[in-house]
């Protein structure tokens, strides 16, 4: 328990911790950096200690005591120098990142506190790891009294690995998920300040609705209660506006996604949604949230003559839902689209509204899973807008892996851009030059969005977005390190919304350009898009 650090472990721990100080996709605060240094340091120590153990088993030669002492002195001096230099540079790296993103470069950065926090947390993690090893050795010693040594060692290692895995998954992770579920369930029952039950019959939860106000959940209540008012729409368009239709079905009172979808279609029929010129099927994030800029933009585009529908599949935070609710999200998206499409397809072709899709983050994953590929999506829908898609999205993966040679993964070109196009800035939607017939699919993805680029493959594989030319806002000094970059990008998700629009997971007014490209009504102009951008996202 209390023996000194191993040579290989100490060396790799230092190298990993220093690598965590190098720039990643987004700026971070010094407390985050302290935690990152500890986690990556303990990972480095485990790798170094494992290599050392294997080397001692394979190579019988051992250096003399004086040689080991000199090696330790040189290693410690080199590590101390490396830590000092890297901490000194880390301040400039963070300022450069903020400057790339148009943010204030005056930051509070405490290298001594970063070092102290990382060292203390590293020590705690190391003690926990050694307690596990101590337990394993005690178990092996006991087994060796009854079975051959090699059997006792093998069984002891397997038993301890199983116990750690069970404890991590069934105790720590399950307890965490249950705790988050309890907190989120209580939050789901609440209502945001200023949100009141709508008085319009066109909105779920309002008069005559088949869906009760109480069953909508916190995000559903906000979604239906904040529909754009006709007076605001008229002020923008200069013409009399119509009351928008927003349909939402929460988790309460519906036993399955299919039942939710069936209820949503009946609610669409009640509100007259199939008589509107455009009907949008929206994906939600884990909590049931719909980005208000997605909904508001479509209502302004059509001066209120729009209808949209969304289902809630969870009330957990989106990143927790990504871990535990992906299958449910996929089932909900498929059930909703199939139900709406079946009712929509029974209308005469000339009387059908535009049937479009939109989703952000987990909402895009939810809807993509309803289709096998891009061709299937284009054959059954009139367009789609996907914002900040996670790396696990199936159609996104198809398009990026099948991109044309020479196009970067952060702005891929697939099939000459005939159906799907990727954009970080509005001008990106005009590239590549050439025909862009309808239906159109638009992906808004920032080159610095960790939601898009985080993947378990970062543990062992250098990502394509760090090869060649970097995307806008990605620090040229960012490098890939095994294990380290995985944790860096994962930690970046915590600050993905704390940056300026056009970076991280903030898309702002670009949503207007995305909708205008996918489903602009007749007579809509570039000037209208510019005016709406200024209204939707003033900053």
C-alpha cells in the first residue's frame, strides 16, 4: 500500500498529465484542468505500471542499485522540468483557444492550484487502485492454500476483475443513474417560471387538448406554452399571422412509444395540423427539450402556418440518456415518424403538407434511427435539419465515411452535395457548387463541437478531424494522445454551451439558414433570412 511509486508508472503518469494540459476543442477552467490532470495521470500510471510488470516478467536482467538511483534522479528532474514548462505554456494555450472563438482572453489560471489539485486527486485514485490490488493478493494467497498456484492466480485475477466490474456498473453507475433519475423525475414535474397553460386550442395542454397540461412534463409545458404569438409573427412579416400548432406528448400516462405516437397523431388531427403547409417532426434531447430556435424559426418562416410534433422519451440529462436510453430514443423516433407518415400518406398528394424533420444532439440521433440510410430518409421525408449530431448517428456516419476524397471530415462532401450538405457558416450551404434539388438534408456541425467528435475510438485511434487542415476554431496546436484525448474531449462536453455562437455546441442564427435551405416557403428571400437571423439570435 505504501511503497514508493514505480518508475514506469511515475514516468507515464507525468507524461499523460502534461498531455492533458495541451489544448483540446474548447477552453476550460483551472478546476477542470486539475481534475483532468489527475484522471489522465492515473491512466498513465496504470499503463506504465503494467508495462513495467510485463517487462520484469520477460527480461530477467536488473540494473544495479546505483544505476536505478541515477535513473530515478534523471527521471524526476526531467519530469519536474516538463511539468513546469507545460504548466507555463498552458495559460497561453487556453488564451489562444478563447481568442480563436472570439471570447474574452482575460482568464484566471492558477498553475500551482492545478498541480496541487491534480496531485491530491491522483493520490486518492492511486490508493483506491492499491486497495483493489491488496484485496486481490489476499484472495490469491488464500486460494493458493487449496489449489495450484497458477490456478489460484488466474481465479483470483478473474474474481477481482469481475468484482470491480460489477461494483463499477451495478453499484456506482446504477446508483448514479438512479440518483439522476430521481432528481430528473422531480424536475420533470416542475414548471419553468413564467410558463403558464396556453389558452389556444392549437397547442397541446390547452383547451380541448387530448393531452393534459400536467402530463407534458417540464420541457413539454415550455415547448407548447412558448409558441410564437400571432402579433409577433405579424410584426415580422407585415401580414396577418396564424396561430401556430405545437403538439407534444410526455411520458406520463402513455405506456409505450407506439401509444405516445398514436396519441400524437390524434392530437395533430384535432388541431388541424395536416391542413398546414408544413408539418415538422421534431426530435427531443434526453430531458424532452426542443431547441426553441428550431421551433420559433419555422413559425416565423411560415407566419404561423406551421405544425410541429415531438415526443418525450426520457427525463434524464441528454448525456446520461446517451448512455442508457439510446434504444428507447430510437424506438420513440421511429414510432413517431411512422405514425405521422402513415396518416400523412393517406392524404391526396396535392394536399399533403411538407413533411420535414429536425433535431439537435440526441434529437437528431432519435430521428436518424428511423431510417436505414440517406436514400431512405430522402424517399420518405421532404427535408431534414440535424444540429450538432452525435458521432453515433448512423446516417451521419454513412455520409462522413463515404465522403469524397479531399473533403475534410469536418465539412464532408457526399455525392456532390446533391442531397445532404454540412455547414458551420451560412456560406457553407452553397458548397459544393452544383444542383441541390429537394428534398434537402442539412447538418449543422461546428468543428469544435465535442458532441459531434467524441467517440470511444479516441482512446486508441487518431481521429480524422485531427489529420491535415483543421476545422474553423480548432487550435492548430491540438494533438492526439492515446487515452488522453478521449478524456479531454469528454470533459469539453461540460463547457460545450459556454462558448460563443458558431463554436462548441452553440449554433445560434445558423439554424435560420438551415431551415431556409430545407423548407423555405414560396417568396422567401435572402433578406428575410438575414432579418430573421437578427431576430432569433441577436448576438
